[in-house]
C-alpha cells in the first residue's frame, strides 16, 4: 500500500481532503437494473423510471453508514432529479437531498453533455463547499467528467479545484 505523509494510507488522505472541502465525492446512483429509462419516461413520475432494487437500496444505506464513519460533520448532498438518484441520497439518511439539474442524465439525448459538464465544473469552482459534499448522478455524467465508467453505486473522490483532466484521489466501490 502506498503511504503518504503522516503515514496515512492514500485513501484516508483522500477522505481527509473531502472532510476539509478540498475534494468532492461524486457517485453513480445505487443499483437500478437496466439501461436508460423505459418508454414513456416522465421526470416527475417515478413509476415511469428505472428505479433502485433491493440491492440498490442496501447500497445507498451502506453509503450512509460509511459516510457517517468518515465524518461527524453535516454532509451536503446534491442529486440528479431522476428518482433513482434522489432515492440513493434519501436512503443515505444524512441530510436533505438538494436536486441539481446539472447532474441530470444526458443519456440518449435527454440533456446536453457539454453544457452540463462545463456547468458542473463552473458550479464546483464557484460554490464554496463548507461541509463534506456528495454529488449523486449517472454513469454518463461521471464518464464525461472523469473518463471513468463507474459501477452502480461507485463513488470517486475528486480533488478540488477541478483540473483538466480531473484528479481522482480515490475510487470507492459500492458496498
């Protein structure tokens, strides 16, 4: 294992950066089997969307447990408006989940990849993160920002301010 200053493992230094506001945790929503959304998708109607299954709900709760172990501070959660992302954040049971349209999926032409990715970069550059912050989004959004194809429920700790390419401090697999 790579040891950095203070003899902390690299992943613990990444978590410390997150606690200090020098990193953000971006994660793909927990497991919602399938790809995209069914025909008739309506953003405001969860019954028309691909939603978390039992394993996905367990993943989200496990994330909440993990984040409670990593910090005693309040955690700020921003989420895509898709139900599977909002539910992931709600099941973490850490704080209110704030919808952030920049995190909405642009899969299959539902949004604007370039505008949302540059908008998210601007948001992170302009928004002071006074508490540990979580962004819950979709695979396509994370891949556009980082080049990484995350698993359902996987998180990435990204160094702030964002660089080009983005500096990934740690990848955190789903529980």
